[in-house]
C-alpha cells in the first residue's frame, strides 16, 4: 500500500467519523438513541414514544443508520431498531492525542509510556497496575496494533514497531436496574413495573 493509498484510507475513516458526529448534532436524534438504548423498538413505536410522526422519525432514523449508530432488522413489514455503540466510541477516538517515541528493542511498554506521560503505578492484588496517567486516575487497558494484549505493561516488550492505543475504561452504565422490594406475600409481583 502506498502512502497515497494510506491517506485515502484516513480520509474515508475521518469522513465516517464526521457522519457520526453530524448525526449526534441533533437533540431529536440524541433522544432517539436514548430511547433505543432502553431496548430494541420498531419505528412506529419509537415515533409515539418521542412524540413525532413516523415519516419525521424515519428521516432521523435514516441519518443515524447511515452514520452506523443504529441497526435495523426487518421482520416482514416491521423494522426493529437497535443501537450500535462501537461507532460512537470510534468517532471519539479522533480527539485522542498522538505521541511518537523511539525506544530500543527490548523496552517495556511501561518504559515507553513513562517517556510521553506521567504514570503512577500501584500494586493491586500482587500485580503492578497503572492507576493514573497524566494525573487522571482510573483503570487503563491497551491495544497493540488494534489487538488487546494479555500482558501487563511491564511484561509487554517491544521487539518491532507498533501502535499502542492507551485507553481509560470509563464507568459507562450498560444497564441500570431499579429494584423495588416488596413483602413476602407479594411474591406473584416479582416482574418489572412501569
């Protein structure tokens, strides 16, 4: 692949990210995504829930679908929508700072990180973990050339060029469960409530 081909690939990638950011630039579309996050829904039900007509809702859904933020599954005449979270996260990657560092063969990932960031290492359950990067506390994971590694930052040794994606795991709620406790005699009412 030539440098020119690589530039075209980057432009396509950024174009897709711009579609995502543009799709998220509407209060209505944000409301649609939030509604779909509560559970898969068909278009007419979605329109009722957000208080818009089916044609207007469908136009917004098409923008979200074109950006890859939602997926549509068709069952006969029913179109069921679900969320595609990975594209939301991919769009935000454009804001990650990029650093370059040269290291000698045999250098650990921790040593490379220490050259470009302030890292705090702490022993947690007998393992050394990075608990802070540039003063930002949290739990961190990394990918090497787009693949997760099962090695610690001390164990990962550079033998060849690589691209490291250093990621802080954010406390993203996947499911919020509101629990209502009832008396033992209400045993038949253990289902969900509205």
